[in-house]
């Protein structure tokens, strides 16, 4: 028997034995009498029975159900309860100071950037606090909190497009306007929720559209607007494609068309050649992929349809369009590349595909036959019918003549010779320009691209795209190759991504870097010319840099950089962020602080995804430059 049990008072020992005796009697086991127990222990009989009642009441509570014991809530312990209370009070104080920072919806909650930063700051101040305690204290669901700390994603509650108009006219009283302006100055939530707050809590009868116009006129809110797809010079470029006569120049391209048969989805390539002068569809072929064979078969069909090859064939810059096999099939026909980043070059075939896409119904079949053969035959029938119908349709812009009638016009020998000379001259100028560019390119950059193109499996038979890419800065080329390879490893590249996709990445990075350097130059020039305007910023930065708490300095730099619409001020504060990180001598701490700053940037949803990514890359490029 353990010593701790033997040392129990006689009354408790007697009560324990009496309880055991009652159990033994029920089980018909031999046991001493109650008098013998009381005599042996020397306890008082009445006191022993009082303790017996207590033991009988306590004993069932010591038995738990099978399995693991129930998990106590985070705030069950004294330490957890104290920390939980402290976090709850801090959260309540923040919410009271920032109305609208949290909005509870029927299905999901919406949080302001400031509240998100506040919660992340609580976690960063004491990482030993369990996430479930932090979640319970702040009211943020545990899954949402883990998502903020792991990899932030854009808030699913985007601001609804469109707004209701006011129900009462456009001449509100100045008192109502002042109420709206004063409330917006204290508001920390979203715009839609603010409009509901104005009507529900302030009793101001303003619609969403009127509130938007008031804030916009006062310069307190600048709504994000999507840029139009059409550039300013699109109208001027229309009709500027130089044509000669029917058969002088064809334009070719491919389009991916999906077909579903018995639940299986197949994707085919429709290759089309269009005559630039008449708009006639001269060749159309359905193939498995957009490759050299599709280009050759479509060209051959066009020659069969028109009885003669064209003087020139314009193709886009896909590597498969410019192979020795294509050149051999074209024969005397001049192959011309489409100008990069100018979709107007292929307006004839792009327009044809646009019309085809509009009238094309979903191609879905249900059959027990060979699914792929049926799908291919169906698509060939549709493409052929569409091309023939369109070719014989009268055109209003051509005095009612169809494409077939227009193509029947016979050019003179002088027109053919003139077109041949001009097209040959165009092709020769392009080749000379390509050779000149290649001669001007840096050999070490071309060698790097040659190695990486082979390693990444990118096709560029004539080295055309590598010559273009080599003209960009080294940093942009290195970052572009890394981005392309990273997307390739993550399997996030588009299905048709090739060397042109890499060119687009390098071009975009160069443009962004150029803008960043322009911002640097603007900062330097304006600092020299307008010191009195930047002096307050410099004073604020110096005062902030004197702060011993590095985490506070970094958070302030991030917040100041992302809350300003000025590119100059954003660059200023991001540079201050970089300087603070550079001053950290411990590499591990510098990396940890950089990730914390990047996490705070990516959790600031008041700016666009591109702006957040650009800000992180801006800091990384200057903190660890490639050259």
C-alpha cells in the first residue's frame, strides 16, 4: 500500500473500508463487519459514515469515458485565461477606435487591412501564443487566421459592381454631406459597408452612387477603374493593312476548338488561311495540334482551292510556323512574320475566327462509335460549311460582291511583279533588321539564352525570339527565365506557352523595372528641386529609423508605402524598408524580417494584386541585386 494512503486519517481509512465492505456484500464476497472496521481503525463511527457519503459522491466523477480525454478550451488554464483576456481587450479597443474594420456577413466576415495587420502584429509580438487562443480572443476563425499567416489570398468579398442611385434627387443638404465626410474620416471598413452605415446608423438618405460622387469630388476616395482594352490609336490603325490584289498575300493562323464526345473532351486545332485583299477563306484544315504540318496542309488546300499559290504568306511568330519544312512547302511563296505585339497584322484571320466563335455552338456528341473520329469528322463538316457559306455571302463593304467573286479578279503581270518586289523587299528588310539585331546583341547573353532554351525545351529555329529577348537588360532576362521556369515547375504555364510567353514575361519585367528606375530618378530630381516638400518625409523617416523596435519600423514603412497613391512616396518608403533590412547584420533575422514585411504587404487588400506583388519584388530586387 502506498505510504500516502497509509498516512490518511483514521476516519478516512474507516470510510474507505466501509465503502469497500458495501461493494463486497453486493458481490457476495467475504468481508469484515462494520464494527470490526471501526474498532481496527479507531475512528468515530458517525464521522466515518459522514466521510463515506462524501467518497461515494466523488468516486463516479473520477471515471472518464473510453478514449482520449476531452480537450480543454484554450482559455481553461490560468495562464491561457489571462492571455486570452489581454488579447480580447486589445481587440475590443482596436474595433472601438476603428468602426467598420470588421463586418460580419451572413456567410462570411470581411476585415479591413488595418485589422488584419493588427492581428498579425499580435501574433508577431508573441509567437508562443497558440493560434486557437488568438483566434478565440480576436474573433477571427482559426482557418482564416492560418490562411493569413500561411499564404494570403485576396478577400473573396470584392466590392459589387454597379451601385444604386439616390431615391430623392441630387440636391442634398450640406448637413448630410458633412455627416458623410466626417464619418468617412473615421471609417476603417469597405465602401459598400460604409454606404449601409450611412443609411442605417446615420439616417442619411443617400444612395451608394451619391455617396461615391461626394467622396470623389472631395478627393477622399479614388475608385479603381478598369482600363479599356482598346488603345487610343486603334481607330487610326484600322484599314492601314496594305493589300495589292487577290492572291498577293494570305494570312494564316490557328484556333483551338474543344469537342466533347461521351463525356470525353478533345481539343483540335483549326488552321485557316485568309486572303488579305478579298477576305476570302482559301484553306481550312482541322488537326490535332497547331504545328508545321497544319500550316503546310492548310497552305496546300488553299492552293488547291484557288489553283495558284500566293505571292506571300503572313504567319505569327510561333516557332512551329517558321521551320525548314514550312519553307520547303511554300516554295516561291514569301514567308513573312507578323509584327510582334501588333494583332492588327492578322486582322483578317482574327476577325474570321471571331465570327466563327460567335456562331459556333457547343460541340457535344453521345455515341458508342470511335469518339475521336466522330469528333474530328463533325468539326471538319462544320468548318467546311462555315467557310463555303461565308465565301459566297455578299459583302456590303465590297459593293455586294462575295469573296468568291472578288477572288476571281485576275491581276495583271505588272501588278504581280510589283507585289513580288515589294513583298520581297519587306522580307529582306526584316531579315537585315534581324541580322543587325543579332550582331548588336551581347554574345554572353545569347549564349545564356541558348543554354536555357535547350534546357527548358523552348523551340526557336531561326533564333528570332532569342535575338529579341537578348536586347533587354540582364536583370529582366534573368528574372524572366526564373519566372518562366518557376511557373513550369508549378505547372501553372498556359497549355500553349512557348518562347513568346517568355518574351512577354521579360518585356513586362523590363517595363516595370523601367518605371521603378523612373521613380528613383523622380525622387532624386524632386529631392533636389523641391526639398521643402520632401523635408517632412525625410524628418519622419529619420525619426522612425531612430525607433529601437525594428518590427515597428518595418510595419510603419509598409503601411506608409501602400496607403499613398503617389509612386514617389511609395518608392520613398519602400527604400526606407530596404535600408532598415540592410542594417540587420544577422542574415537569419534579415530573412525573417523580410518575410514578415512581405506578408504584411500581401495582406493589404486595399491595393491591387499587381501592386502588392510589385512592392515585394521592388524590395527583393534592391535588397539582393543580381548584378
